[in-house]
C-alpha cells in the first residue's frame, strides 16, 4: 500500500510539531524515518494512524483517508512498549488481534507460528509481567504483525534487544517486506536503517532536512571520510584545506573531507614522508549525515 | 464481532475472573446472610449462654421475692440469687467472677424500695436497666398501694394518651408505611452510594492502568477512544449489575426465609416483609443513571492521569460529590419534605440518591420524577460528549502533571484546527 503525506502540518497551540511534511512511500518499501528526540516522529506516526488530525494537509493510503475502518490493515509497534502486565500472552494477543478484525482461531494459530519462530513457544500461557524485557518486546512485535498488516509502523523496533534477538526480529521484518508489507521504520540505530531501508527521511524540528533514496543522500552529501594510519606525524593534516572534521586516534587520524579531490591532494602531500599503513576513502556513514543534519549526537 | 462488543465483553469477563472481584462478591454475600440472620445468631448464643447471676442482699427482708417475680415476668436472662453473707463477702465473689454483680436492696423512709448496684465495670447497661425497670415497677405498685388506689384508677393513670395521626392527602403514606419505606430506602441508598464509588473508581483505575502500561497506544490505534470509553463503561456496568443481582437474590431469599420464621420486630421495622416493587424498580433506575453519570466522569478523569497512583487524587472531587449527596440523603431520611431536599433532588449530581429518597418515602407527582430523570439523562449525555473529547486527547498525554489544566490541553489535542 502506498502511503502519501501531502503538506502535513501539525500545531499544538503555538508550537509546531510537524511543519509542511510531504512524503511518498511506495508499496513494499521499507522507509526509514529518523530524527532527534522531539523532532516530530511520534506525532507524524500518530497522524498516520489517525490518532491525531493534521492541522493542515492530508494523509492517504492508496488514495483513501485513514480512519478506524482501515485499522485491520495497519500494524503499529509504539516506541513506549505497552501490554497488559496481568494478562496471559495468549489472552492479550488474541484480544488485540480481534480488535484488528481477526478471527479468534486464526489469531491463535498465527500466535503459535510466531512464538515458534521466535523460539519461545512456552510463553503461550505465561503472564506478560513474568517475561524478561526483551521477551516482552517480542510479544509486542508479535501484536503489531499478527494480523498481517499491509502497512506496518515500527517505532524503535530493536531497542533493548540482544544481538541474537535483533537478528531474529530483523529477519522477520525483512520477510514481511518481501511479502508485500509497506514498512515505516524509525530508529536511532543508524546501522539498522542503513542496512534495511532504501529510502529515508531525517526530521529536524518538524521539518524534513534530508529526504530521498539512501544512495542519493550519501552521494549528494559530498563529504567523505578519510582514514589514514601512518608511522610518522600526520596531525598537521587537520589544517589542510577542505578538511571539515578531524579526529585523532592512537594509530592515525580520521578526517572528513569535502571531496575526493581533497583526498588526492592529501595523499600527494604525505607520500614519501614515511610508511603509510592505511589510506582509505570511505562513503559517509548515515551516522555522519545524521549528526550533521539533525545536529545531535547518538551512540 | 463488532469491536465495541469485543471490548465490552473483554472488560466484563477479565474483571469478572479477577480474584478480588470474586472474593468481594462472596464476602459481601456472606455478610448479607449474616446480617439478615442477626436475630437468629443472637438467639443461638443467648440460648447457649448461662443466665447472668446477680447476688442480692435484701436489707429490708421483704423486697427480694416480689422483685424476683417481677424479673421473671419480664422474660429476661437475669437470675437473682439471695446472698446471705456480708456485703464485703459478696463483693469478693463478684470480683472472683461468681456473680455478674451485687444488688443491695433497702427500704427508704417513705417505705419505698431503693437499691444500689455494684459490678466490675459499667459496661453492661442493658442488665442494669432491666433490673432498674423491674424495681421501678415494683416501686410504682407499692406507692399506688399505699395511696389505696383502685385497680380501675390505676389503669386510668397508666393508659397511654390517644393520639392519632393522619395525612389529609389521599395518597400520602401512613406513618407505618413511612417508617417501613425509610428502612428500605436507607439500605438501598447505601448500596447506590457504595456501588457508585466503587465502580466509578474501578473505571478510572482501569483507564489509568491501560495508560500507564502503555497498552492504550495500541488500543487507540485499533479502536476509536470514544467507542473504547463507552464499551468500558458498559462492560463495568454489566459487572456491577451482575454483582448487584447476586446481592439482591441472596438478600431476598435470606430475608424471606427469616421473615417466615419470625414475626414482627427487626424486619418489619425495616420494611422488608412486604418489599415494595416500585421502590426496588426506582432503585435500579437511579442506580443505573447514577452509575452512568459518575462512570463517565471517572473515565475522563482517569484518562488524564499517567500513573495509577494519581488516580485517587484525581477522582477525589468526584468522590466528594457522591459523599455530599449521601450526607444530604441521610439528612433527608428524617425530613424528606424539607425544601432543601426538594431542591437538591433536581441537581443532577445528587438526583440519583435524593430523588430516589423522595420517590421511596413520599408520594411525589410523576412529573417531578420524570423531570429529574430527564435533567439527569441530559447531563449524562452532555458529560459523555465532553468526556469523550477529553478522553480522546487525554489518553495520548503523558507527563507528571495531572491537574484540571490538563483538560484544556487534552481538548486542544483533539482540535482539528
């Protein structure tokens, strides 16, 4: 399902949470939605889900407005995890699935399949409060996807999980995408976005500052990373023209340069002065782009 | 099945299955059975227990026999025992627990009986008043005998005054009916009061639990908050009716079996022997309306807090309203026709209890009842419409503050422009 946001603005009184945001997310796509805390991500999600009405603009799913009649085809994993602590896994997943228009028997069958896939079949009759945080998260994820939504919104799906479980969930997300689900995905983990999303959007103070295909974004960013390890002193390179950032490491120096040409110049400058063990020109990472564009740092 | 009913039955069934609900219901039912059987329980213990023995030292030598006779005629469990030793010896026996008390009888100068009573404590007043009553009668008899009054003269003297009360209004309740109605209304008022407070705070807690466990965000992305709110109110309403039905059935049968075995007394006073169908019907109507009024209020107040701990603080003003209504109703039991009661019975927040009190105790014209019900229903609809908007925004708000200022913020969240 293609999701389209046209000139969407949301104001809370005087405060503008989302400012003139236009996005188009084609069918069967995984779309990365990034931004610092308070950049308007959750507000945007809530508008997509129909929980909040945009002040201006419109949001459509295959040309139709989103309301509660479309809820069976939408899945949502909220950033703040929420399940009934006192209910058993089966009771609550079946309840939530039925609210999304699923039949009880189908929900039970799907639940059994997913628990098996997540290697926790014994959780069927356990209360949620008895599970560890990571396992609660699996159940939460399950609640978002059990009704086979065509549009899936994942707000920070992998936070708080160990690497094994991250892989498990990542694979599940990729499989869903291949099965035709349109996925909007928000994360602070840039490597996950880099790995999984073809298109992305970085929000800052309610406005999209970067928007497009991942490769395009990297190319148009222009700046590249240069890693040099050498046996002689190269610290003076940080003052070279075209170097925008420098970080000294025990083995050498990491530089950010404005173009390939600068890298070439630097190479000419140091050649012959000693032994160069490493000289690599890298594409900028999404992390670099994010820090520069969204003006905040993340670990 | 429609989402509305999925939520309704989920709320109903999951609450029904909780241990606290089952325990409360069973416990209250047991207390009800115990309360309705109080006379039997008292009898049971009384029969087993021995009569209280009182040591009597009769200084006059002529009072013991007539007093004992008087006491026996009075059908009491007090046994008088003539004590021949000294007063000190008798006191020791009382201290040792052989006797419940020591009664010293003597004659005054006017040849009338007088007595002093000593016991370990002053706690048992019914025992003392029984003895005092008997002695009083004895004194009256002796005094009138000394005046040489005839039996007839005596009878005239003690005959109660003829005093008949009747109301001029044809449909007014008789004094007897009124006191019967008072008992029934009293009990039903209590039920309305407790249930409204209990179930309204149950709703507020339920909403706050869903908010604090953050499951709310998933729920509102599946089902509209307004649908959710009303499904929840109806689900818990159904739960309250279930509990009420259990209590009414248990209470009804318990009372019925007791009324058959006992004539007069306790139950007749409370008006249970001929339970008025109309009063019960009004009780159910006003209970439901009161429930919906306060449940709606509680649901939107509950939607404003983010933590369960804040629920009680948030619904305190509402609870105070219920308490105020109950207090006014208690006052009204004694003076149901006071203008103050008439006025407050039309104020929607008090109507469920006070109009019910008036309907139960007086014969008020149907238009008054209808008007009060209409005002109440109107208020419920207004409150529901307003509450639904607050709820819709409130469930999305998280934060430390939970004041009434949040209502404004919540309304702002739902605004389109």
